[in-house]
C-alpha cells in the first residue's frame, strides 16, 4: 500500500458514542478503552495529515486551557496570535500555551525544561517533578489510571498547573498505549468541575473526557484525511512556482496566511489560495477581507 494512504478507518460503533455521554465509573472506563482502541490506528498512522490533525487538536486544547485560566481566548484569537506573529514576536500567554500544546505532538527531548515557560509557571519545582515523573510511573499496567494519576500529581501543585496537568495526562497515556507521538485529547472535554474531584471520582472524570476526546479526534482525523487526500490529488495540476510548497504547508499547519513565497509575490499567493478555496480544497478560516488564514 502506498505510504500516503491511511489505514482503513473503523468508525466508533453507536454503543461507544452512546457510552461516552455517560458518567458512571464503569461505563466511563469501558467507553474510554473502547474509544482509544478505535483511535489507535489514527494515532499510529504516518499519514501526512497527522501533523495538522495534532495541531488542530492542540488549538482546541489551548482554548480549553485558556478558559481554565480565566482568559477565555477563542480559536480565532489564538490562530491570529500564532499564525500572524512576526519573527521574534511574543505571542502572549495564550500563544505560549498553544506552543506548549503543539509540543505535545513532537515530544522534544527537552520538554520538561520548556513546558513551565509555555504555561507561565516557574521553572522549579515543576521541571524537576516532570523529569522524575516517568521513572515513578514506569511499569504500571493500567494506562487510564496511570495517566490520571500523573495528571493528579501535577494538578496538586495548584490551580495554575491545571493546563500542564492535562498535558502530562495525555503524554503519559500515549506512552502507556505505545503511541510514538501523543494526541491532545483530554483538555477540551474535561469539565471545570472535575478539578474539585479526588480519588476514583477524578479517574472517572478523566476517563470520560478521554473517551469523548478520542471519539471527537477520530471524527476530525477522518475529515482532515479526506481533505488532505483531495488536495494531494489536485496538487500536480496546480500552477504557480510555490504551489507545492503551499500544499506542503497546508498539510502541516492548522492555519497559514497567503503570503509571498520563495519565488512568488503576495498577489500570486492570494490567487493560489483563492483558487484552492473556490475548488473546495481549502477553507478560509477567519471570514475577514484582509489578514486571512487558510487551512484544510
């Protein structure tokens, strides 16, 4: 099978979709395990749309974390902070937090030292706790429980660490499931009230959020893969000196502006993106007449 083709998806059956809406402990844990099993091929896939998928999920996670912190930045605002910034610009607290969630899909070796800054936390003791977390959790056999306990260790540091706690939960879950690159799942689906819970109630709330997040991520993955495949098939027919570079950028980024490339002008880039939008291959994401952003 050619490398660009994704594995044939097996959609979550109705009983999983029904189960993720319930919040009793037994159903939450069972539904989470089933939903994560359905998501597993997508999380392991090397389809080119996998990067834009993780980055769009990172945007959703950052929106949810911003709400936890009381800032309530929306997707449009965060996209602007990130995609329209100039080299060297400080994207602000929400932009830095978005950078942290984008790091989740990359798992850089230095993430314990980088993450505190992304979540506007002091380096110590957070970095030391993150460095030692893997060793303390090594060998545990229950992925959901292990991930929930890891998140709980970080949230015990106080309310400012709630976003980081969810990041760690997703990272530990991915490691326990054998995913090479984690997927942002929990933040957009865990209710704020869950942070008042402890013990088994906390585990149940996390399991329910991972179940809902896995189903939503599966649906998004299918949509983006279909769009990416349509764009890939159309790419050889596109005219323009930087057309192929634009296609590659759309496969990798949640949103990009139409701007001059290595060999084309701003006007030529705008024409290319207007054509892609007219063909239904790309969406304009802002609704504005200027400073537009485009994505799958």
